[in-house]
C-alpha cells in the first residue's frame, strides 16, 4: 500500500525540509512509498540544487515583491511557484519501478502524470528530457534525486499563471519581458485554467493523479497524515532550509584574479564553471561547477570538484575521464564528455596569456567558441561591435557602421579590423546579431565579438546556433555599467537598441589578441605608398583648407565587403535588386540622369586622388558628364574620417551624415563613384533610410544590389559608354 499525504500550503523552506526528511526516512525504511501533494505560500522561486542564486534570480525584483527564494534538493533549473500551483511528489524505492534507471523512472512517472491530466480532459503527453506538454506547450516540469535505493521525484502542475511576474522573477532573456515576449512565452507554456476554462478543485487533480498511478503501477493507496517523526524532524530542521547557509552558500562562484569563468550548454543542461589556477605552476587549484542538470548521486559534482584539485592543466581532461571510469552515475542526456567540455571552456582562456594578455585580465575574454583561441583569432574575418560602446551623441550610435572620428573606442577597432582585413559591423539589436551570425555561418566566417558576460549567458543559444551554422568565434568582454546591472527596464531598452549608457571596449587587449593575425596585404602596400595628390581634373572641387588627406585609403584598400558578395562577374548590373546585363543597367542610369531635376554625384577617394592614370581618366570624364548635365551637383568624399565640424553640405559628404547633404540640396538622384565598397554599402543604407533620393552605385567591382540601380566593373571605358548614351538621348 502506498501512503498519500497532502501537506497543504507551506512556505518554501518547510516544503524543501520535508523533501529531504521524507527521502531520508524512505531510505531507512521508516515510511512507506509515498505520494505527496503540496502547495506554496507565499509565492516563491526555487533554484536547482547545483545552481547559484545570483546567477538565476532577479534578487532586486523578488525582494521588492516579497517572493521567497530557496533551493530544491533536486537538480534542474529555476522555477516560479505562485499559490495556485500544485506540486506532486513520489518518494519510493527502485523496486517499485522494477529497479529501473533514472531515465526510465523519469519516463514512467511523466507518462503517468500525463495520463492523469488526460483524465481531467487535458491532452497531455511526455516530452523528453523531463517535461509534460500539451500541443507542444509545457504544463509541468519534473526532476528527481536518489538517496541509495530510495528516490524522490517531483513535478508541478501549472494551474493558473501570471507570466509577467514569473518572467521578472527569473534571470531570463529580457525579450520575454516585453508584450511581444510575454505573448511568445504563452506559446511555450500552458496551464489548466487556460485549457479547461476554469480551475478544477484540487481534490479532482489529486484523484486523477492517484488513479493514474494505481493503474500504471498496479498499486493501492490510502490517505494519511505526516508521522510524528516527520513532524519532529520538520520542527528541528526547517530553520536550516531557510538559512543563507542552505539557500546561498551551497553553490557560489569563485572570486579572485586567478579565477576563470565559463558557460557550457548541452542536451543535459547548463554548466556555469569557475576555476582557480596557479599562474606560475599552471595547476588547477579549485573548480566549482554550477548548473541546471540532473545527476545521481547528487554529490557526484562535489566529488569531481575535489578530484580535480591540484591537477596540472594539461592533465585535466585525462583526470575527468579517469574519474568517470571509476564511477557510475545516472542522469538525463548527460555524458562524461559534457563535464570535460564544461571545465575546459574557461581553461582555454589561458592561451591568451601566451598572446600577451596579463594574467589578471584573462577574464576579459569571455571564451572561444568552436575552436581554440589562437586558431579562431587567426581565422577571424568579421568583427562585431556593440552600439552601446558608441557615445550617445554619435550619429552612428544606432547604425551598423562608424565614422572613425576618433571619439570612441569603436572607431579604433573599426580601423584595426580594416588593417587585419576584417569586416567590422556594429550590432544594433538582437535581431541583427542573429542575422549577422547566420550570414557568418553561411559564409564560413569566424568572428571576434564584443559583449558583456550577462549578454553572453542570456544569449548563449544564438552563439551555439552560430557554431552549428558554421561560424566559430571569440567573445571579448566590455567595460562599464551594463544594462543588466541597471535592472529590467534598461535590459529591455538594450534588446531593442535603445540603451543610453555609454560603455567602452578593451582596445589594447584586442590589439594584442589580433597581433597573431597578419595585416591585410593592402595595408602593407599602403604603408609604403606615396602620399596622394588631388586629381588635377577635379582640383577645383576641393575646399581650400583641404590640402592632403588624413587617412585617405589607396586603391589597394582591403575590399572588406568582397567576401560577402556572391556575384563574381564585372559584366552585370542590378535594377531594384534584380540582376541584369551591365548595358541594361547603364541605360537605366542614363534615363534617370536625364529625368532628374536635381541630380548629385558623390565622388570618392578612388577617383578624387590621382592614384593612377585610370583615376585621372575618370576625373576627366566626370567633367564631361557635368557639361552634358548642367544641373548635376558634385559632392566629394575625399576621406573616411570627418575633417572638422564645419562641413559645407552644399559641396561635401560628411561621413557620419551622408544623407544630410542630400537633404540640404533636395537632390532626387544620387550617384556614387570612387567610393570603396564597404563605404558604399553603408551610404546606400543611410540614403535609402533617410531620404527619398534614388541611389545609383557605379562600382569598380561587382555591384551593390541594395542600390536602386548599380553597375559593376565601371572602368573609364564603361563610364564613357554612359556619357555616349546620354549624348545620344539628347541629340
């Protein structure tokens, strides 16, 4: 006979104490196999046994709202209970389940509870690893723990849910706190009242569960009260289970200059690992492993931590494998290799010490994803930079490019990226990050990204997906007070690109790390190139103050955009994104020029400066074009850095504001020629976003499909052909 008890609504610490007491007494044979029903009052957040409170709970919110925080004796992740939820538990021995394994017991119990819900009219089913679902939406999470031959397996039934309160209590990605995110969360979980339209009496729920267990296990049950011994032990121990020693001190991260941190996820759960290393002897002194995984015996993790003490770094992997050879453990979707990867992830940061990073600064590297640190740095093709590191006053703060004005560290790293032949991109929202990482994966690019630890932990899944898509990477921390440190409201602003606090980047550390990567060939050529002089045919366009360029790139400037262009022919054009022949595209350009009332042409450094005879020929042809079209305005872009604050918008394109000069002149058509591809792409986006002008890109290379019209391979001969088309049309 199985005993059934309902212990009523109790504070979290009393329920946790009863879990531990009943498991202990069942192992000693002092109580029969038991089914317990329970509820919580007041509402609470419970973290898993192997988790750290500071990593899982929004303490400022739970303290303000009077929500209890406590720790389960089982593994798994943090969960929120209000007073309506019903908890159910099985406290039994293995023989009741035929000596089954942990994974088999999980499936058996979850399938039985799903059957109970079906008795209530809820079409529930078991979803591995440990959830019960209805039409793909979670209605019950479960988990268990063993003590010798006895085990405790528990779960919840979501009766009615305040989604917003639940989400704000837990340290979860902030997009779920928006109205859109709350709606999205509703698509991932469900509850009894939502399905049935009403809340059944708790006695109906109890009866359905008991009926299902009797049928599935072939058992008989009887209702009873807690025994005197259970009540006595509860009175003695309950205070311990609300103490800081239990709630907060069980698992904490290590601190100190020699401590390295890392986050690793796998099908079996999430690991948050901190390791303390002696920098002189390269010996692992201590490791602490937190996480939301299930493992039996639960002391396995503590034993592993003790086993790894004073292990040379080079032998850590070997020692972990030895540990698991000598021990058996049970879990759901967890393998010894997962423990290996979890511990090695932070240890791989030690490679940075060999690259010149001070031992006290190793945690500025969040981690290397999908490969070794040095290997990924050498392969890096893309640099991802956060918009929140740009000044709040910067016109580029919410764009994916940078004017490189020298006003912040973002511009410094843009220049470094170009010098290393990389593509720098400012990330302005989470959606953009997702799209850029997908693009990196499609092209097989490795990236170097800059973000805070909190962002990485909350967005771990997108970096993991990027690895699956084919994009490995290195992530570097940022400095300053992040949106996550300032609370829920600022987190939400950051997610949408509205966070106003200015952060900073570790420029010198990034330079040291990327020193392993060779400079781009174009940079090496540029260093030895002579200073350019203005194109004699366009000399009259230069402002009097502009004598020589500050950093005008030469024609050998690394065409960072080239790897992202899949078109490889210079004999093509694009009209509204559709590929056409170069001749058809030229005909369309000629028509636009003839029809425009106030056309303008942006002349970039590849033509403004006399790099070669081809640049001189193009300059002469542009003057001929001006004679044909008297209404054509010339705006110049001699440099990619702002020259001063007094830009004449009637004549020049100020790099941070390419759209302003077009608005100033009310131009209805804008052509670009001699502008490097990576700058052309940005200018096209700015013009299309902020003006009504038609945009035409006359490209030396492979064209720009984002322009209204683009022509590839625009040599002086092709430019002459455009002029001839206009002459013919005017004749």
